[in-house]
C-alpha cells in the first residue's frame, strides 16, 4: 500500500499567507484611516436607510411585517434583560466549565447596548419610510418628523440606555407605531376605535414588560411599575392626542398619484387623462396646474390601501377666491368607497363644472378628516386653453 508523501498544510499558515485583492485591500485601508473612520457611523446609517427604502415595498407585505414583529420581540426580551441586569436581579455567571443559558446571557451582556441601538434604528428607519408614504406637507408631517428625530437621535443614545425608563419609553414608541398600521392591515378596519385598541394593547405590553423586569423583588409596591411606565404612558397619551388632532399620517393609506385634467375617459381597466401640454422644461408635470373657466375640471387620484382594507375616502373640494385670502371655502365633500390590493392604488375621479376663478384644491381625506394627499389648480378666466393636449394612461 502506497501513501501520498505530501503533508496537509496548516490552516493558520494558509490564513497568514492569504492576501486580499488589491481593490478590497485599498478599501479596507481607507476605512481604517483616521480621516474616514469617524464617518463610518454616518455611512452605515445612510446605507441602512437606503436599504430599507428599497426593500420595504408594501406596507401589507407579510414578510416585512414578520421581520418588524421579530425585531419588536427581540427588543422586548433585551429590554427585560437590560432592566434586570441594572437592578441586580440576574444571578451571577456560573463557573466557566458550565455552559448554559445563563452563561450565554452574561457573555452577551457587553453587547446589549449595541443590539438595542441596532434594533431601534432598524425599526425607526422602517417607520420613517412607511409613514413618509402617507404623510403630506401638512400637520401630519409633525409625527413623521418625530420618527425621523428619534431615528437620528438613536445614533447618539447608546450611552443613555442605562435608563430603564428611557428604553421602556422607546419600546412603547416603536410598538405603538407598529400597531398603528398593522392592526388596520390585519383587521381590514381603519378608524379611531382600531387606533385606541392599538394604544391600549401597547400599554398592556409595556406594563407586562415592566412587571417582568421587576419579577423576583419581594413586596414590590404598585408605585414601582407605575414609576417605570410613566414616561411610556405619557408618550402613548401624546400619540393619542396627535391622532385625534389629525397629526398622525393616515397609514396604511397613501396617495400614489393625483392631478387635475381637462378630460378623463375610462376604457376597460385603463383611465385616459388629458391635460394641456407642458413646456419641455416641465417634463415632470403630468397634469394641469392652470386652466380657464370654459370647460369642466376633473380631479383624479389613486390611493393605495392594503388588500384586506375596505374604507371610504373623500374628495374635499375647496376654493379660495383671491391670492391674498387665507381661507379656503368648502364647495363639495364627495365620498368614494375604495378597496385595497392594487399596487399603484385604487383609482377614482370627481368632476366639477362651471368652476369660478381663483385657487382650487382637492384634499383626499379619510372619514375622520385626516389628509392622505392634496392637489392644487389655479383657475383664471383670462386663461386661453392650449390646443396642444396630451393624454397619459393610468
């Protein structure tokens, strides 16, 4: 019997002799430089937001919601463990020879702050993208601004995660933000009762989290969990106030397209929208921005809704007679029952004849008056309609 005389190379020596490709080596050296290293957090921050904006396609997509639910579940466990460590309620680590769940928890303890920052950043990033699809340039953008502020602030909060009240309050915020759109997607209903159900469920979850943090403390008074929950409950109350003030975007609804047109005709499943040809430099405009009084005006919009959601939205027609006037007068509020599921939104239009000169706008609203989107039109009786018209299909 003959044996091969070659010896098996040592893995360590193989790794030591391994060299990276030149372009990878240059990039690695750049990231380790004193100039680039301080910029790494910002690079990873924007890379994460960009990745979320590309991958989060639909708010009713099961896989995306399961990922967010997984993030929330892991975050809840970390909040409990962090709180119990800070209160000294976790038993000491067993001898190194003993390998069990407790020893793994102690080994992972130094990384809890980074994990909290990662999970909160991922959730706030996802919410900023999803809520931006429903927010308009109105009071609803205030809540979106709060989400973005927390997203950016999370990059600097790692040293503050030693406060149990803070991490419980942040957990309440991400939980309520999730339930605000997840319950309408799950139930197919969208109203104040559904939102308040989510707020109540969020409060119960927070209360249970705090009770688990304090479990094992003998004769703990009722004041202790209330003290830890108070900032979270105040935050839930604030969000509820913002909801009834119509300052929270009407998520999961979002306006995909909208504009005013000379004429609209439906052929089969397609809408043909006719408007005055725009100058070559206004290539992005696909609707009328200014028109005369010699023809009817059509307002066309498409609103995305989840598959299971069936609700009523409104075309709220308003008119302002003069530019120096600050008040819009309601002329019509037309209900439209929509059903969800179409990728580019449920399409519908309303028409108005004999429009008066002035500034017109149509606000797409929910039943409780929250703004989904808005389109504008200037009507001038001296405006001469162009004979060059263009038609697009939606």
